[in-house]
C-alpha cells in the first residue's frame, strides 16, 4: 500500500486511496471511469437510500432515452448556452450518417418537457412527480474520478405543478427531506443548505438550491442541487394546461439531481492517512473478522467461531477474511484502508478467554470483548461510528468557517487554512467575479431565505444585501 | 379504452395495450422509447428479483463506461462483424471533432476484457464474477417498444475463470439459477432452455444458451442468453494469468444478458383482450380497492374501511382508487386493463353485510368475502394468480408444440396456428437457412446437452444429429 499523506499532497492522497482500495479507475475514453465493485457497492447503498426517500415523498421512477435530436436542446436559450459546449454528439449510426445529429443527454429537461407537452392537458394531470436514474455525459477537460467525469451516474427528478408556490415548496422539500436527510444521516456528511447566486445557477433555472459540504482539504463540494425552474421549460416546449378557472396556463417546474460525485464526497469528508473511513450505512463491509491461527487445527477452531459470530449478526454486512496466504497485520491494514468500521480479531488465545478483540476504525481503539457481548457491542460501535464521523466532520467544518473582516484577510484565510468565509455581499456579480479572480473562491451559498444584513460588502464596501459563504470548491 | 383484439390484430393489440396502460411510448430519436412510470415499476420489480439472484450466486456489480474507442471493437473479429452495423458513433464532443470516434456500447465485452487485462495476473485473481446494469444502444431498423428498441436497459454479466469446465458450469448456472428461476417464478413465463445453433450464436461466443418462451400469437421470444466465450476475448485483448503450474494461460469467459425486452414478454405471455394480466410478483399494484359511494357520508365510511384493509395488508402493494370524478365501472375496466391481479369492490351494502367483493383478474370471477377473511383470501388469490398464469401459459405453449412429419406439414403448422416445431436436424446450416427462407422460422433452441436421435433431418432427409425446435420469433 502506498497512500500519500493528506497534509503533504491531498490530490495525490485522493488518487492513491481511489486506486489502492479499488474504488474506481480511469478508462479509455477521455474522462471516463470504471467504477469497480467496491466503489459500486458504496454507490448502490447511496442509491438505495436516496431512492427510498424519493419514493417515500410521493415520486415514481421512469426512464427517458439517452439520445435525442440536437435541435431539442436549442429551444431553451439559457439552457443550450450552458450545455452546448460540453455535449457529446452522435453523428453516425447503423452504418450511416444521421440526417439530424443526436446529443447524448447532459441532463434531461429538454426531452422530458418536450414529452410533458403530451402528458399535461388539464390541472387534473398535475402534479407530475417523477424521477429517473440514468447515466449522463458532459465533456470534461479536467476530469477527476467520481468528482468530475465525462460520464457519471445520477438521479434526476423532474416535476410539474399547477402553481408557483407548489413548485417552490417541492424544490425545498427535496432539498431537505431527500437530499439533506440522505447526505447527513446516511453519508454522515454535514452540509449547509442554501441558494446559489445568479452566476452559479443551473442554466435555465429561476433559483438553484444547493447542499455544500467541506472536504478535508478545506475545499467545498456541492453534494446535490434542487432547481425551481419557473415556467421556462414549459414555455420553451409549449406545455400548457387548462386551469381550474378554465384558462390555458403554463405549469411550474422543478428539477433536482445528485450523482456518483457523492462517493467522492464520502472519501474526502471522512478519509485519513490510512485510507477510507466509511459510514456504516454505506459501507459494503461493516464488520470484518480476521482469524488468527498458526496451525490447521487452530484455523478450524477459529473459523468455526467466526462463522458463529456471522450468524449472530444477520442484519449486518459481515465478512470473514479467510485468505490463507496473508498475515493478520497485512489484513488489518488492508481493511483499515478500505474503511471498514469494525474489525474483529480472533485467535486461539482469545477463544481460550471466551473473548474477541474489537477494533474501531473511527477511534483506532482496540477493546477486548466477551464473546457473549459481541453482537450488542458491534451494533453499538456501528452506531457510534455513524454518529462520530458526522460529529467529527461537523467540528472540522465549523473550525474552518471564518468571518474575515476585509478582502485581504479573506484571501489569506482562503489560502491557508481554507474553508467557508462568511461575509457581506452587495448582490453585484462584479464583486463575485473579482473574488473569483483574486482567490479562486466562489459564492457557495446564500441563506435559503434572503436575510437582510447590516454590514458592508466585503469586496466593494457598499451596503450588503445579504451574507454569502465563499470557498474554493471542487 | 380502445384495445384491438388479439385474434384480429396481435401487433395492434400489443401497441394498444402498451399505449392505453401507459407502459411506454416511442420517443424522438429513431427507435427510442420512454418507459413510463407504470412500465418502469414492472421493470424495477424484475430488476430487483434478478439482482437478488445475481448476488446470491456470488456476483458483484460494477460499472463500465458507455463510451469507448471504436478501435477496441475491432480486436475480436467475429464480434465486430456482428455489432459494427448497428453501433451509434460519437464523433464530436466538447465542441470539437474527436481524434478517434467513440462507440456507444452495443454490449461491453470489449471494454471489459481490455480492462480485465490489468486485473488478471495470477490464478489467485480468478474467478472474476461481475455484473452491470446499463443502457445499451443498437441501431434498430424495425423498432418495437420493449421488444426491439435502439436503446434498452439490461444487465450484462462478465466472468473470467481458470478452466474451461468452470466457465461452462457458470454459463449453465446463470441459465438455471438466475434466469430460469426469475423468468418462471417471478414473470410466470414458462420457457425452454437450450443451446443456439451456430448461426444464432452471439458474435464471439463458443456456445450460446437461451431461454425461449411462446407468446400468445404463437411466436417465440428469447428471454435471455448466457454465453460461454471460451478464450476468444482473452486472446483478443491479451489477457493472461500465471496458472497453478506456473505457466501463462488465457482465462475462460462467460457473458450473459437479460433486458427490458422481458417486459414485452410479460405483456405477450399473459395479456388478453381486456389488456394486461400481471403476475403479482411484478405487478406495481397487486390489489386495487374501488370504493363505491353515492353520498359524502357513504364515501367517508367506505374510505375508512378501505384504509383498514390497506393497513391489514402491509406486505402487499395495495392502492385505493379514490378518484372522485370517475364511476366504479370505469375504474373496474381501468385496472383490469392494467392487469392488477385482485380488485376489491367496497360499497355501503357490502359494509352492512360485513363483507367485500373480491374480483380475480386471472379467472374473472367475483366472490363475496367476509371482511374478517379478506387478508387471508387476498394472499391466496395472489398465489393462485402467480401459479395460475404460469400454468395457463404452460398449457398454451404445450398445445402449440408440434412434431411435424415433413417440411410441408411444418410450413403449414407454422402458418397456422404457429408454435414450436420439434423435428430432426442434420446439423447443416444450409437446411436451417432453407427453413428460414421458406417459413421465416429459425431454430430457437437445441437440447442443452446434444442428444443423438434416430429420425431424419426434416429438411434434407439425411440422418439427424439432434432434434431442433423451430419457430417464428421476435
């Protein structure tokens, strides 16, 4: 194992962890990745948790084609401006040049709203509360596994509503009841929720809501976004419905997405110099049992005891590492790097004493535990790990949230140690651009509800309209 | 509702059912489809059942990129010959012409085996037992929703083994323990398992195993295939491992796939002139409750009773159709067309008598049932429906399996009524081609294990090597 240290070289650490723990690897086409079984199992756990919440809040899944005519993209002006530079285009198929080129979806508002035009006739057809799990292609010039890849996996929700108020409430409900709940309680990632500034909005949205976490290198990561789209797409694709009062109206829309990027968020929120630390809720292996034996006889005895422990933990994901040609010390490091929350060490001397040794990936502590208590203590340790990772990350985030007094201080803090900078903003894009130019930091979020503030804009000194959170970001 | 009858116009019936029950619809790019929520929920149930079995038999999921260099496809000669005519090609991305065009995966053997070259070094790395859920693009000239679409969803398994025997056993295990189990016990589709003739094999396979069902129009449908690939892909992509004896060897491969086409199989195996009939295991709604009420007071009382029934059936998918502006008769037809296995009719007179009326989609029968027995009787009816659909389809299939004495009789039977024709075959492709030319029928399967027969080839009269099952097919 060769994993660089976080403090020395964070991007190098990230690369090493992803490679050494076999989460993913770059593939042949530019910016694409293979998600390996261990990485994919994490994604499956996230996906299941998210899908359960999407359905529990009244949404159904559907599936739209990945390919659609390029001309469709052009109907919403801001949208095409935002996405045209990064789309992949199919020009040939079935051995012939196509009459009209097809785009590989960079997101699906266009094809979905072109179809909603057929599905929506009357207020009785509303709301439409739908979601899809799909692959997306956006051409990336600086790809980075999980964080920014040419192809990624995601879910995208697309809803249509009778009224503006209902659509705005939907976008917020998704932010809280689906995204925040999953990200905090499953991924154990503490995140701020807020609004994006106009410059950072989704192309075609009236309002973009976001979840922002802080990684161990003090850079922010957007973990999901929920957009209120107003009537933009309804108008662009000619979607109208007969309202309760008999008039023809355009419905109001939301869309919201979260992706395999969240796997990158888990790695960079919790990982340490030994490798991954996985929240039990998404860990493919929650408990690993390492048998320690010198003879075949000892081995048989220890493995039998290990099987009994597995049988006593039927609702957990438990693995016995019974590989014969590897030493226990190697296995300890191996599973530590893979972020398994609890390790059980089990040798003949432990069995003689009717005990095992439990090791926590969160604290690094080892505790001898009577065999009779293993089941209960393992369950406790898993809960402690799930909570502990969240608490640790929250404390880290809060320690790296600053209120700089002026631009000079903000620039310095962004340089070292980095983190979220809370400061007044006049609402002017020029000030936002200036900060970006000087510090690479962008406004990560504004308060969910615009809240007037007393202080001045940290950039121009004019009256601030609200407080913004700036950070360098992925 | 306007659904044509099966006997009058089977393709028309299929189209009508798919449209009227909102399973799917054609989309903008040639041959693509939108899978609507009701259709997608059926797919999700199939997917869950299949995924459970794939994992229970020791496989893990991963995910490979959808785009890869065209040149990769060309390394396995038969494979490129089979797939090149139907691939879609990305030539532009990120605003520029690509140096090398990318293919949208028509299947993933090539990219996966090019990567296995890195993963496989020693016999200790074997077997690799992996699967992925993915979208696939194959250009279709005669598209048909679910059955033959330009883009479809599927799972594809890709395994690598030390020995030929192990790989052959894997391909057969998948056929039986994953595919046959899911298709018969979940989709209630009776299928034959067997081998494909050389002409019908997957491009690049040594042996293709298949599951073949019979649809209500007496045409066969391939419900899944499992391929033994020998060392073809290992050789083409330079995959070698150090064997137990220290030599460098090529591993042996399998691949196996099943797709959204199975939804079409469910429709055409069980459907009748009223619409769908869904096996409870894949029905998005297993039980629908239709309240019958004339006044608000009656409505309140009936809905309360309906809620209690829902609460008593927590492990079933139960829906109350409480739409106010529709008559009960409309709702009966609506849910019958959608194939819901059990309907509960519930009015004030029923409640006065402490009973409900249960209606079975399988038999069409209605039975008054005491409220106290509803839970037990519904569970029974669902089991009866799951078994009954399989039995009915099996009887239908067996009634349409013939042993024609000569080509004339076979051609006549294929014309009317259609079905499986069992007859001797000399093993010569010329005879196979002749049958196809004269009757449009192909060899759907040969016995799983080649079994010598006494009779003559039904085409040329030479000695038959085995018995083939011919049919017209989707």
